[in-house]
C-alpha cells in the first residue's frame, strides 16, 4: 500500500514501504516535514513529472567512516595537494552543480527547483551541509546532505574533474563529525570505497542512538 500524505505532519510506519522502498506520495518539502522524514529513515526522491514521492528502503546502503577504502592511486591524489576542501562555504553552488553536471547513464535530474529551495532552507537552518572541493580557486567537486544527529545522509555529489567527488566523500568520512554516511541506494562506485548494505532495523537503531 502506498500512503497519500495530507497537510498533517506525519508519516506512515517506514516498514510498510513497498518492496522498492516507496512509502508515500504527496505532502510538501517544508523544513519540519523533511526533518521528520530523515529522523525516520525516509527521504524524498521524485522528478518534475511526478508528485513528491517518499522512500524508505528495506535495506540501506551505508558507509562506516572506519571502513572507508582509499586506493593507493587515490592516496597519491590526496597527498599531491591538487585539491583543497572546505565546508558550508557555497551550499547553493554545490546543489546546483549536482543538478546540472552531466552523469554517465543518467538523463536529467531528480534535484528539482523545489528540492533546491527546500534544501537551501535546511542549510540556512543548520540541518544540511556541503563539502566543496577546489582546484586553482575553481569549484570542481562537492557533496551535500542532511545531518541527523551524527549520521550524514548524503544526497548527491558532483565532479568536474577526475577524483574530485571522491575527495569530498573522503573528507566527510575523515572529518570526525559522523559515525555513519547514508548513501541511500547502491552504486558500484560507493561499494568500491567500502559502502555496504545494512537492514532498515540496523539503520534505524543507529539513527535513534
């Protein structure tokens, strides 16, 4: 069953989600609703052609910072001084780049104008954060996400030059700020860096700690 949200600030139990993780449709992207969603392991994922769709996967693809795998070639990149990394200096530029930088095998973006506005508001209120990668004073990569306690719920990252987005992710893991990076859905790229699946029950237990 897929639940339809109204103006009330509530969600159905996450374990009622469909096999693909779809839980509910409708509602809005207000700061209070988004925070309630993330606190309960739920996130929005939709496009301009659909209403707001809310997901809570039965398994969660996550990265424990202590399990981060950095290849030898990537260590050489990090040690070269090629990149510098900052945090929360240009959140809007990062989310905009995530929505516009072309991705192999992907047509268009799920980061709609409404999503950008909503997450910029989350950032303004201290709940969403960005990490920016610079090369020769140019923004070449980055990642943004929502913080729930000491869990970083990664939303998207971008790279304009090779290894820039990896550098951003490594910085998040090594910042000491988070005990878990929520990658939401599986990608081979993230798996190669140490991410793995855990159950929703495990994920929720970490969120509630």
